[in-house]
């Protein structure tokens, strides 16, 4: 396990915000796990966004994620679960979640953190 630092939230260019509910507490190293995200619109209201993809990796090492995480909308508006995340070593990581709103705009939420 590792304690991660850095932001627990990310903003899209349209002012929407995504919050990592786990707050990076006890992020497992070399284990597949899940995250829960909460997304709000520019007014701070929970909102739906159609999940598109998850990508990321270690920028300094120039490699991507070792898995292909998938994200799914939960029952409650604005809540999402990302399954299949894995970070195989300590260092600076970046994870990018993209989704599409009802106006067909693509939102990207970029999380950078140190494990």
C-alpha cells in the first residue's frame, strides 16, 4: 500500500468537476482495484456524463496503465465506478477519464498523483 499525494479533484475545460471519493487513501501497489468518482456540472450540481475511456500511466517512464480500466455509471446521478485500475510501482501517475455530456461535449478529467 502507498499513500498518494496531490489533487483529489479534476476539472474539465467546461468547468465540470470530478472528485475521487477515495482520496487516494491506501492506494494498493500492484493490485487491481476500483475508484469511485463523483461528477458535478459548473454550478456544482451532480450530473450525468456518458463514460468514454480511461487512459494514463507514468509520464516520466513513458508507459501507460498496465490494465484497461472501465468506468460505469452508478444508479445515483453523478456517481461512477472505475474498475480495473492498477499501479505497479511508486512514482508520479496520471489517470485521465473522458466522458460526453448531453450537449455532445467531451469532458476530460486529469488526475495526477504521487504514490
